[in-house]
């Protein structure tokens, strides 16, 4: 009986140690530590709408693209600086054909998704009080081309409601976007945050423009020392 108790105790200790090792590996995977660095995401917004490009002046014929502006506010402790920022491991999944571009219009940056698979996308971050703002557009280009507004439509809004007029369903333009936001500090320390988004908000067709606030509790930087 005593031997059986000793055996059970040993098995329990071994299982506990195994669980501890797995937990440590998950937390410190690839030498990355969670939330041990100087950067925190304090807010993140996705603003979804559309972009209309008039084909012929005076005629109601447009190319229609769907736009998702992602704005990420990053807090910086101890006045920490950013040497470089980029997106990596960008993956797009959709049931329908999508033509995804990543753009920073103010900095004249435009990348086509098909051209940047397994590549990194350098982005500019703007310095703010006690932190930085990373802002870029995810554009599903030309979901409708040469669309002529029907004669019975006397007024249009230059927003997502035109998708309803064009007969576009939310399921036809919805896609999943995954990527890592990477920040490199001047001394070379690497900070990574994983994003997994489903965009656009399906209400964009009815409401025209939607603003969605992400749960920042799920957005944590991992730091490589």
C-alpha cells in the first residue's frame, strides 16, 4: 500500500513538472516574453467605408473599392523610441476573390497582397504624446468596376451604402486578415503583436461607415531580448 502511494505521488510530480515546462515554453516561446517591454497598445480602431472613383465627369459611373483604416495607438514607457516598424506574416483568407492592398497614402506607400506574401511591409509610425500612432489602410480594390448608378436613384452618399445600391452582399466582401505588428527599438530589441481581424464590419453596407474598437486586452506585445 505504501509503495502504491509513493508511485502515485511520483506520477503526480512528473505530470505537474510536465505541465510547468509546457507553460514556460508557451510563455517564453522563441525567446519572446509577453508584456515585459516598453510598449503597450492602448487603443485600436477599424473604420470601414468605401472609396468611389468617378469614371466620367458628370456621369454617375464609378469604380468602387472597400476601405478599412486601421489606427493603433501605442503607449511608450520611459520615452522609448522606435527605430523601425513593419507588418509581417500577412495572411488573407476569403470565400470570394479579393484584391487586397496595404497603403499609407500620406507616405505614398502601396503594397499588393499577392506581391508581399512572406515579405515584410515597412510602415511609418507618427510620434504622439507618450507614444506612437500606427495608421494604415487595408483596401479591397475594385469590388465593382464601371458601375452606373440606376436612373431612379436621385441621390447617393459617398460611403458604404452604395454597396447596397450595387447589390453587393457583406459575405462577398468579408475577409480574414492576420499579421504581426513588429517594432524594433534602437538597440535591436524586437516587439511583436499578433492581429487576427475579420473585416469589414458587415454593417458598413447599411450604415455607410462603421467604427469598431478592438479589445486591447487581447493585443499584447511579445518581446525578444
